[in-house]
C-alpha cells in the first residue's frame, strides 16, 4: 500500500476529480484527507472574498423589488390618469409637448415597475433615474422645476420648514414663473422608491462582483498543473 498523496499540491479542480473517482471504502484515510483539503481550499476562498462577509447591505430590506415594482406601476398609472383628466394646465406650450413629457416620465415608471416584477436588472436602473428626477422641487428666481407623480408628500426646506401634501401629479418646468428668490423642497414620496431601489441595485452589483470573482478563481484553478503530472485515484 503506497502512502497518502500530498493533496495540498493539487488544484481545486483536480481535488474534485479525485473525489469522483476515489475508492473511499478501500482507502478511507485518503478519502478523509481529500475532504479535509477541499474544505481548507473553500475556507481560503471565503477568506479572500470580503463581500462574502455579512454586512449591513446584505440584510433584508423591508421593501422588496416586487413591492417597489408594484408601487411604481400603480403610481405611474394613477399619474397618467390624472394627466388625461385634463388637470394639467397649458402654459405657453404646444399640446403635444404638454402630454408628451408626462407620458415619457410616468410611462418610464410603469415600464421600470414591470421590469422589477420580472426581476430584470434594467428595472433597477430605470426606476432609480425616474425617482431621482422627482426628488428635488425648486424655484430659483423665475425658474421652476417640479416633476412629481401621484401622490406627492413634500418637505419644504425654504422659506419655512414644513409639509405640503398634494394628491395629484405635477410636472412643471418653466421660465417666467411668479418671482420668488428661492424655494427648495424634497419629494418624500420619491424617497420611498429611490431608497429601496438604490439598496437593491447595490446588492445586485455586489452579487455580480462576487460571481465574477468566483468564476475567476475557478478558471485559475483549472489552469493550475496537477502534482506529479497526473491524478492519483487509488
């Protein structure tokens, strides 16, 4: 009976190949040593993969992708209904522009929500941008920018700290509005969608990096030469 092979010199791929062919009943010591070496390699891989350690971003978020997707679809549909109920005022704009802009914004909300319900990565990016456009509410001098969907809960940052509740959709980008030195607001409803979307997108990117790193390690192991120019599977 020959001595136990030095499995420490084998690549991980070679170790798995040996495990598939080894006669564990006739060579229990070799089988046990082989399993120990495989576990050592796996532990080394986990230690070299810092994203594998559980952090705060790995914890579950109260709003899942499905929940955010449903919110975007419902909010986008209600906003479009509000627009086509002719509650959007015309202010020196052609009629097609008046309806084109909200259709693009709220249509993108619906599309991103559907993609999220189908667990598509594009839904995260599209929804994030749509919500980011709705976060700021501002008026600087004669310039006004407001792009919100139904419903809107506004936090006034200037001139006084307070709340303003609007149960409708507003889309206002114009010049020569009523003169006001400065008005800043934050759409809290958009924060409800933006926060979870940013969280899930970060988790998705971390998972993609872990997968790419794991594939790279496995590919490197496949290229490593085995000890002694071959495999021992006695």
